[in-house]
C-alpha cells in the first residue's frame, strides 16, 4: 500500500500523452517473438475489446497488430484455445487474461439476476443448450437448429435473431457458458467447469461481490493508466457513480492512487502511485519523440475515453459505422493515425480481400497538427507495410495519397 499524496502531481499535456502511449504499448518497438508478445500485450493492456465488424480486420486483431508487427490472428485464437485468455465484458466484450476471471464474478452474478427473466422465457432452449454442451464439450452455435426468431441484443425493428443464438448470448453474459474457440466468425462454447481449473471454480463460489468488485476496480485502473475521474465506465462494475467515486477516493486516501493536474486541462485525472515516477520522467523526454506510426481500430484502448482524447491530443473522434450513410461526415471505418506522441489524422480504409487490395476511401489531418511532406511520406510508407501485414498486395488511395493541403483532404 502506498503513502497518501495530498498534493496533485503536475505535468504537461505532452508528458501525459507520452506516458499514456508508453503504458498502453503504443511507444517503442519490441523484437519479442510474436506469440509471446501478444500474450504479454494482453496482460499489460488488461483487456482488448472485441468487435465483429471486419471491414479491415477484427478490432482485437487490429489493436494487437498496432502493438506488434509480428501479430497474426491465429495467435489470439491459440491463446483462447489454450485457455490463457477468455472473453467477457470489460470495456464491453473483450479478451481478458484468464487469471482475472475471478475479478468479474460480481458482474456475472448481477448479470445473471438481471437476465434471469429473459432466460426464463426460453426454458426448453436453455436446457437443451446446456445439456448438450455439458455432454459433448465445445460446440458452435450453428449446431443448434431453430426456426424461431426473437428480439436479440441488436434487433430494434423486428425479431430477427435465432432463438438458440439469443439464449447462448444470454448464457455467456450470465456466466453459464464461455467462448473457447473461434474459427472465422464462428464461436465455440463450453461450460466453465470444462474450461477453468477447479480451484478457480471454488474461489468463484467463495468470493463476495464486494471483493470481486474491488479486484475489478483495480484492474480498470491498470487498464486506463491515466484515469479520468469522471469517466462513465469508471471501475467496469456498473455500480452507481457515487459508489464508484467512493472507491476511487478510498484509493486516493490510502495512497494507491495519486491525483494528476495536467496543464491546460480542467478534467480530474489520476494515476497509480507506482506510475508517478514514470509519468514525471516523460516530462524530460527529448523533443522529436520518435515512435513507429500506428493505425488504430475504432475500439482501440487509446480511444476508450473520448474526453481524454480531447484533453490530451486535441482530437475529436466519432466512429460512424452505425451512423446512417447520409449523416456520415468522414466514413464507415475511421481509424486514427498515431505518429510519435500525436494523433495526426484519420484514414477510412477497406480491405478488399477478393482483390488483395487495401483501399483508402478518405483521409484527414487532425486540425491541431501542422502536417509536413516528410510526415505525409512516412504515413504512406507505413501504410504499405501495414497493408502487407493484413494480406494486401497493394494500397489504392481513392484520390491519390496523404497530401499536405489546407483542405486536409486527399488530392
């Protein structure tokens, strides 16, 4: 337990940016082997968000590729099959180190209570799914046939989700099933008793909701590193804001968390006491901080807190994939571009797999950045290497390339 610090640590926005980028693995390159590096990355990040939209690639794959040029999707699938990671709700659906399964027990119990009335609407399907998976082990959702359509999580206008698929999603969220394998877009499910060590199962039975929530709150702090005290997802436990604020305040009082004042920023921020020295070291980092150019998917860890993006990077971000086409201002799959310690712009790429081509439909500089021909050339070169890692043989810019123009558009 740390020593209580009453006076906030004061740093510049530049130092705060560099600290955050380093802690979430968007800093220096590493030469560790790909499979080893991806497991270490997930542990360091605490969670990597999952999303099925694959206009370029799955969010989880793109986030890990941004941190290791050696990453390939089969590496994450291997970790899942080896039970070294599991999938559950952290920052929404996420890949999480299996060692942290216990921390989510309070959330699972609350989800089970919340979803019980919905599950009770489908007793026959629920019994069949659980009995079959308990009997035969890992099973894909397609193995369950159902002609009945119901209102699933994403249905609004009409019931269009297969009943068995809806029940499986409910069982996963309530902790009665786990995803144990992925083959393309197909998920395989099993019961926790087949997946987890008996010791973990026993610990889950014994831990109180309060103990689990405390563990989960600490995990959230490690994941965000530079913590916005007003963030809507503070703690990941779903409790009312007053309870979550009291959990944060208690950690500040016992010295495990330290307040941070960031120059020109009014929002309250915090860091773990163990990170204060690293944060202060970033204040004296050399000018011209050189780091690889990265292309971030819409649900990357850096983008989880939009207010933090504005405060530190002067970067306004909106993902428009679910925005009606006539209301989009940029494009379907806007990906921020990191260059050094800045978010310098956006690209809207699409991987056309049938043609082995990465098409960039749109590009735009961040209004807070003064682009140069050197930076534009570096982004274009980095994009070629990134496209090759995705399996594309060529990059096609719809209007020519990353240009240095007052309009901040492609020419």
